[in-house]
C-alpha cells in the first residue's frame, strides 16, 4: 500500500469540493458556517428539511459535524463517511 500525505491532501482539497460532489445545498448560511440536513448515510432528516439544522460545516476551517449522531471531522473524514469506504480508498 502506498503512503498518502493526508495533511497535504487536506490542504489541497477544500470541504466545498466534497459538498459539491455530494450535491449538498445548505438551508442556512452565516458567513463560513453552513447548516442544513445531514447528507451522511443513515442520518435521516427531519420532516421539515427547510428547518433541519442537524448538520454544520465550516467551509473555511474544513470541518463538519452531524449533531444527530455526533459525527465530526475534516473533509477527508466527511468523504470517508459519505462513501462508506475506509480512509485510504476514500482519499484515493
């Protein structure tokens, strides 16, 4: 298995790219903080998705948090969870 420089990859891949790949559209934006329903598998949105703020992403710091399940991390962690792959194949 080849070694990946995860720190370098995190610097080159903004979390906005991951959001774009998932076609995520936040329902609320306040500066760099975006909120809306959680796009991760297994996290079902509330009945009124326009008011659902169970997911938060800070697009400048490249961090996310799902308040329903307590999942959080950086853009690689987010992509790993969204694709259901382990970190190495998800990063590739």
